[in-house]
């Protein structure tokens, strides 16, 4: 059994759907009849600044969408963006069971803009499960930059060897592993439950 004390969860792709990734943006393109090429390059121009907390949602939308008159309102688009967030109830049940075990401290590590991050924490009902939400919008750096993980470990006062990071993307796990963290590549709640039971020598609720 590995002596794990801190368990870090990604949010998008693990605890729920992604917030504003390729699939959500494609739905917005179709719903609001946006020019896909124009929207994509404008999005890429500012996504880093938005997710690292250097610009607001309104500033992002000014550049990516509302640089011209639109037949829909800003509120309609923001409401649509929020509607794309769907919790993964099976994974959240696993996190809740881990939180009830006094051996573990749970936190999240995710790339997210502040506005969507706050909305999704509440919409997924996870504010009482995790001790802290270590997000790119507040850390000022994004995964997979190594400084992201170093800052998160420092804030958590966690040793890499006694930490576990769960993410659905291998490129985000590589720097964590290089720092000495334990990692799990998430593919499903059932797989996560199996990996956690084997790694932590415990029994978790069924997915």
C-alpha cells in the first residue's frame, strides 16, 4: 500500500464534463452560427490569458465573439456555456467516499477560467468535498507547465511521494510523475475505483 495523504483530482474530464473545450465550443459554433475559423483563432489568441486569470469572461467574449454585432445576447451565450457543464456523479461519489476517510486530504488541480470554475464547483456540488481548488485562474499558470504542480504542492504543503494526481490527459500526468507524484490516468469511474482500491488498499462504492 502506498502512503498517500493528498489526492488531487482534475475537474474537467474526471469530476464532470469539460468546461469550454473543443466539443463545447463546437456546439456553440453550431448553436450560434459562428464562423468556425474566425472563432477558433480568436479563442486561441486569449485562452491562455483567460484561464490564467489575466482577463475576465467579458474580455474573452469581447475578443472571441462580440467584436461585432450578434443576433444573440451575451447572457444567452454565457447561459449556454454554463449548460455544457455536466457532473460525473459516479466519480463524485468516489471522491466523497475518499473525503470521508480521515487519512486523505482532497484538492483539485485544473485549468479553468475563474467564472466557469466557480460555476462548476457549485453546479457539481463539490465545494464540501475538496479542501481547496487549485486552479490555473488562481495559480497564474496552467497544466502541463511544471510550475503549476510545484505551486500546488507548495500550497497544499504536500510531498510528491505522498501525493496522488488523477487526470484524464496523459500530457498533464507526465510533469506530475516527473516531480515524484503518484498518478492515475482516468478513463472511467469504474477504472478509477479499481485503481484506487488497488493503490490505497481500501474498498470504495461501486461506480
